[in-house]
């Protein structure tokens, strides 16, 4: 990061998905064909997730829409995660016999009441407010207010962790428990 960067916002470019995750079919098919991009892909993915989780500046993920597998990793390891009424979160790779990817075993193991075990074993999908109540999101906001919150954050004179948290706490419908 350069000295002018105060925080990171990550969001989708479209209205339907934050991130559908990695393309597991391509990773599987390239392995079967003798190409081994899987190891390079996974190494790069895990290095990115480590950087997100250890980044010194605040990291805000607007998880609006479908957020699957690797998309969970792009959001959950950051400082702030804002879910909306159209957010759907899951680790669907478990349905085809893979372990939860993208640091899933780390964050799922920290969810209360064995919810992470359930999600990790079943690939069950959480929707909207349930994402907040599960502890995956830190805040909840209607989709039609995302742009407003983003602008408020961008206009902060000093965008440190506490000032971002204050803006989110004051402007979101509910804050994680």
C-alpha cells in the first residue's frame, strides 16, 4: 500500500454476486489433463488470504449477493463485512467431497454453537440477516444503502479502524453481536 491509502473496500461489480468462488471444475480438469495449475492457484489464493487477514489497514468487504467458497475467504478475513438482504454465503465445495477452502476451516471453527461444523460438513447456505447472526458479517445494511455508506467512508478525513467502525455502527441496521 502507498502512504495515501487509508483503507480498502472490496465489492462486486454487479448486483448478483460478491464472488462465486474459484472454478473447481477447471482446477480438477487441468489436474486430470497433466497440467498442474491447481498448486499455483491455491498457493496464490492462500497468500492473498493471509495478506487480507494480516493487513494493517482496515479492509471493508461489501458482501452483497452470492458469496461462495473463495468469496468467503475474500471477505471473512478482513476487518469489516457488510451483509445485505440478498447476501448468500456457503462453502459449497464440501458437497463434492472437498474440505472448506479459502481458510474456511479457520473461520468456520470460530463460529458459535457448532454452526461452523454444520456449514463445513453440509455446504448449507446462509441468507441475509442469518449471515450477520452467524458472525460471518459484522454489519447488515439494505442493498440500496451500500453506495451511501461507501461514499461516507470515502469522505472520512482520517479513515482508521475506529472511524470506519463508527460510521458503520451508526449507519447500519444491525451490528454483529
